[in-house]
């Protein structure tokens, strides 16, 4: 099932997701940290730590948004991190953040499509995706593209929302995620659909073992899934 941000519009998922993130880009960082109570920062740190043994020199961050995952990756001391995203609004907010922090020489942000990456084969030592794969229009095509540009032996690390399954946390989480979060998101971002799309897209995403199987099907091996914070999110890894 394809979940769309703007169900009344005829545009495909890719165009709608770009439009949605353009609409909320000014408020995205604030809402991201506020609505997750800041836990998203800890999740990114845990995900990036998995890349430490890899010692990556050149990294790609797909669906980079405003660059938070790319910035966190700098603890690994790579030569360069390249971030790509389909939303120019998010990239512009990210570039301002990088300039303010003096990080523009280390991180480059470019407009790009995860399903048609503008890089040669076997280019990157590591690839990261933070809360982005569920927004791919064609999930398997995007993962195959990531595999194509990853060097043999290179590691993919994905951080993505998942669905808690234990009682009573599942019930509390669902109430917050489906009732409270959309109201706050709508109030701050002024976009009526973006924070309704978020829980709907998480619900439709094939998480856990199902996603590991998709990673294997798209060319990755040694896949792992590590649930975080009672299963609110998960870290997936796969090696080329």
C-alpha cells in the first residue's frame, strides 16, 4: 500500500514527499527534537557508532534533510560526507546550519533522488539513511541504488521508525503518535497533512524481519536489526 501525504492530489509519492518537506522545512528541526523529546539525537549517535570499525573516508547520507545525520557522522572523522535529498527547502535549511557551524568544507548537500543517485559504482565507504527509507517511492529500487554506489565490503546503516509491540507501551505510543503528535505538528508547521502522513507511513512500513529480508533481496548481506526505545525506532545494517 502506498501512503501519500496529500491524498487529494494526483502527483506521485516522490513529488508529494518533496512538497511536504519543502512546506515544513522551516520548522522541521524544532519539531523533530521536540516531538521525540530529544531521543532522536541519541538514536543517531548509536547508529553512527556502528560505523566506527569501518573508519569510512567518504560517506553518503541519503534523504539527508537538514543534515543532522551527516553532522553526527563527523565524529568518525571522514574526509567528506555528501548528503542528498529531494527537498530543496530542507537542503537550504541544512546549508544554513552547516555555514553557521563552520562545517561546509566537510559536508556537501546536494539535491538528489535516492532511486537515481548521481554517483558512479563502488564510490562510498559507508551510506547512512535517517528516517528516510519509508519515504522512498520505490523502496527496493532505492536500496539497489544505494548498494550500487557502496564499495564492496561497505556498510549501510539505516535508522527508521518502527512499531512497538509490547503492552502497554504500544497502546501509549499509538495514542501519542496518532493523536497528540499530528495536532502539535499541524499547529506549528501549518501543514495539515505532514504529521498525519508520519504515523500512516510508519504503520505501512515493513519493519523488523520484513525489512531485513528486503535488504537481502536488494543485494545486502550480514543484515541486522536493533530495536531502540521499546521498538519506537530500529537500526538496520547491511553490508555489500
